[in-house]
């Protein structure tokens, strides 16, 4: 596996592969990798492309009171994991390499940013799409892979690519969960064992909502209330939001006829976890 922290070197590595006719698959990450990231690698490898993975904890997407400085980092452990997983090139730039001067140019996100995590974390998605856009310009991938745990992020990036005519195909990859249902996240490491146990309520309440939906419940408010009540009753988690939204444009939903996203964010101590489920009638094959 090749590895570099320099943009110019990464460009050379990618250009050489392109000259040999290879397509480029890209997985942007903030490191502290887990099986969810490795599922992205596996999916990227299936495309037969040269696989580039980046690790960069992007300061631009953290608010002033968020966990930028304490975000977990272990570059050597990550490098070892991705080498075994078959990544071809690892790009791990420093902040100085990515932001050599104060930024004056950003990618702005429209209405998709005004709900869910966007509403709770002002400026977060502007930081995400700005760095993803920079990374796309550096790597120039044919395909880029994003986990569906950050469903809103995936949707916003997909929309950015369409709106700005970026020549990259965005490929969503399903959420990876622990055996007991907890969605994998780099932040899970911050949970105490008691909080980790309580956090199971997230996937459990989403599963219960799905069962209700399968049994014919179509009221978005009823599902939201059921999930909220259960989290409040059975854990000490502090709810940031529990919302049912249209799965394509995140607009408000009253009756769940089209595919919907049931999304939540809950704090356990200082650790904020997100999870979601997309509910849609399975297409006839
Ligand atoms: O999902 C993440 O890890 C980050 O938001 C991303 C896409 C790598 C941008 O910093």
C-alpha cells in the first residue's frame, strides 16, 4: 500500500494508475476505523478500481463546543487495518496541507441542511461538503463510497455532486451493526459500559418502529412518539431529535406512503450517537 500526507504525491500516485487504465474508487474517512469503514473498502474493491482511502479529521465540520480535539485518532492502527483490507493508497494529510491559508471559499448547502443534524449542528454540513469537494478535486475519483449511518450526509453529498456536475458516482453502503444492534461509530469508544448497554435502545426502538410500519401504521407522528417514549422510558439518553422524513429530499412527512427515513440523534453523557432506518416497500422483482 502506498501512503502519503502530501496532495502533490497523492495526485502523482493516482495519475499513474489512471495512465494504466485504472478507475479510481475513493473512501473519505476521519479515521479510527471500524468494520463499517472496512465494509466501504470491501465494496470499493468489488468495483475493481484502484482504492484510495483518506484519513483526515476535518476541523471545518466541528462546532466550537464539539469534540474536534478529543475525536479519537490512531493513524498507525488505521494504516495497518486498511493495508490488510487491501486499500491501494492511504492519504492522511495534515490540517496545514489541507488548509494552508484561512479559507474564504466554501460549498454552501441549501435546504437539506436545515433539518436533522444540520439543524442541530450549524455549519457542520458546510464543513463536510467543503472538505469532500476538496478531496474530490485532489483524488478525482470515479466512485466514492459513503456509509448510510450518516444518511443526511450521503444525501447532501449526492446532491452536491449533481448540482455541481462533479464526475463521480456516489455509492451508498448499508449501516454495519454490532451483533447486538449498535450501529458502528468511531465515537462508540467514548461510551461507558453502562451507556453502551443503554445505547441499544436506539436500534431497538427503530426496529420496533419498523415492525409497526410493517403492520400498517402510517402516521409519522405516532412512530416518532413511540420511539421518543421508549428512549426516555428505558434510558438516560437525551434526545436531540427523532424524526420521520422523506427519504429522498428530507421534507416533512405526515403519512408514510413514500420511502421514509426514520432518523434519530441521542446523547449518552457527552457522546452523541446517530442511527436511522429507511422504510420502503420492497420493489417487486
Ligand atoms: O463521514 C465522515 O467521516 C466525514 O464527515 C467525511 C465524509 C470523511 C468528511 O470529513
